[in-house]
C-alpha cells in the first residue's frame, strides 16, 4: 500500500498547488494587476518556490517560521472573515451577481469602510499578538502593555485575533447596515 498511498499523496499535493496557483493568480488579476492570468500564476509560483527554498535550506527549522507566518496572517484573515460573516448575516436578499462585477453597479467598486476596518483590525490585532517564533516578527505585540506586557498573563493568548474578529464584525455592522438597507430596497 505504500506506493499507491505515495502516488495519491503526491497527486493530491500537486493538484492542491495547481489550484492554489490558479486561484492566487486570478486574485492578482482581479485586483487590477496588469498581467495575464498565466503570468500572475508564474509570479505566484516563483514566490512559493522562493519561500520553499528558504524554509528547506536557509531557515533553521520549518515549524517556527511557519507558525510565525500563520499568526501574522491570522489577524487580517480574522478581520476579513468577520466582515464577510457580518455582511452575509445582515443581507436579506441574495447578492446581485451582475452588480458584483460592475464597478458602476449597486455595490460600487470599493467599500472604503471595509478597507478602513481591515487596516484598523490588522493594526490592533498585530499589536495584541506575540510572535516569538520568528525573530523578524518580534515587532508584533506593541499594544500588549495595555494588558500586562509581552511577558504578562495574556501575552501568548493571541487576543489580537479575537480583537480583529470583533473589530471586523461590529465595525461592519455599524458602518454598513444603512448602505445594505439601501442596496436591498431596489
């Protein structure tokens, strides 16, 4: 069973990597980066390959840089997720697919309130997490002095992720409920 398992595992990893490259390339193109989709996927592949080379041959170990990366990435993902959940909860009607892709549509091209919430939630969240796993992330935790410092009881609780969730969720409800009501009145 070793050989079939190895083949299935390798094909699963390759399939996942291809899907991730396609998705991230599509995300770059949709953000307005002036490249073709395959070029964006190539840029992403180069970045992933460089990261893999660093982790395998340069870094002292894999776990600590990866753990630091996950903590750092977890904060903005928490804000974004909370904004998305709040938006879905507040809407009574389905999204208009046509208007989602139209900058002149009912949703507009940029939701400035959500971008501000992303920035505020990320700054506050990074200020409330400690990241001792990677020395290049030691700048995080700059707001922990409010709850006992970087060595206090809450230092390693990663309360920044919770703060990011709360900022995104409550902030979106407060900033967007009127606009959502207006969008759904049509």
